[in-house]
C-alpha cells in the first residue's frame, strides 16, 4: 500500500517573478484555488493519507493554507455561508500534512533527501508542487500506484514532448513492456536533442521504492551544480527495476507564464459556472483582435 507522498515546494520560482518575490509559486491560483491544493487533492484522491512538504524560505503561506483558520471559519458560520465553510474546513482535513525545511537550495534531489527520515522503509510518491496533471482514467498518481502494484518497481510518469523540448526535462531510455509501460535502462537530465535517447520526458509525478534515498545520499552535484533526482535514478536503475508510464492525461506547468494563462482558460472552460460566459467573451474578444 502506498500511503505517503512527498511534495517538494522549495524552489524560488524565478520564471514567475515578480509574483514569486514574496509569495510561493505553489500558491499561484488557477481560478480560485492555489496550485498546491490541486496537487494535494490529486494525492488524496489516489489513496495517500500522509503528505510531507519540503519547503524553503518565503513559503509560510503554504503552511497557513493547510492549517485550520478558526477566525475565518467563525465569520463564515456567522454569515451562514455553509458551502464555503465546508470547503475551507476540507482543506485542513484532507490528509496529515507535515513540513520540513530545506535550508539551502541544493536542487530537487537534495529536497527529496530531506524526506528520508519521514518516509522510512516504504514506497512513496513524489508530486512536484508547481505542476498539475489531470488523468483521463483517474488521477495520475493513482495510475502510478496501479503500475507499481503490478510490476513491483519504481514508476515515473512520462509524457511525449517535441524533440526541441527534450533539453528541459529528464528523459528516459528504455524498452516498452506494454502499450503504456516502459522498462527503464537509463535516465538523462536535460539532454541536448543529439544526446536524447527518446522524447519521453519525466513529467513531475514519481513513485519510488525507498532505495532511492541510498542513491540520493551518494549523488554529487550535477546539472546547474545541483543534486539532481535524475542522477540518483540513473544509478538506481542499474540495480533496481524502474518503469515509466505514458500516462493518460495532460500536464500543466504553472511555473511558466504561457502555461499559467492556458491553464486558467482551460480550467475556466471546464467550470460549469464559468464556461458559457467565458466562451462568449473569448469569441467576442478574439474577433476584435
Ligand atoms: C525537474 C526534473 C526533470 C523533470 C521536470 C518536470 O526539472 O529535474 O527531470 O523532467 O522537473 O517534471 P525542473 O523543471 O525542476 O528544471
């Protein structure tokens, strides 16, 4: 049973400055809900009951968001706004959420290593706190758990990207074992087009067996002089089975300006309360361009 999730949310969010100067990029809202809340909801919908967030300086708003808000709850109760009261309470009741501080920005691998003590000796999932993935057949984290239950090895969500974009991602080298599942032979962080063994990119959701921590402990700084999770995966795959899942669904990168705009529009179009008005406005607006 996979019960624990780790959500790294310590990065600076430099692609989204100045919005991220004093507020965490993970708190950027899509419509009316911060990105990280959707991420936690995905974990919970996948059966996760225990979440560890790795946070850094300037990230206190995340803690506040998942804490109880007695004064706000009292005000909503007085106003008989029961619907919002239930929504607000649900945020702090979703799961057991814990926090650990990454004091220096030493990369994603170092952030994950901070979870070692909390995770202990069990398989766990990682959801990057600034990226949404929407599964067509259930949450993507749940899709990873299903693959783990079948193949009994670590599993990483993979997405096909255009060849010119491989240098932005971790890329897998492997062989297909089914329509959707790849047995990994190697992982390469941000390769050039020439170096890339495929165009299947690591897409911000991972499930690891606990041995990943042994490899992270031995990993030296790599790309950008940071401890890269992909480098630890590269060593681990030599000794432990690792798989990639070409998940059914879509990934939204919120740390990117265009990604943020598109996601808000798509989520607006999927919201029954906003959909019709938004379509009318978009049509009118585009015609006038
Ligand atoms: C990180 C990982 C990379 C992965 C990407 C998207 O990169 O290092 O392997 O493909 O997330 O999940 P970053 O976006 O932090 O540069």
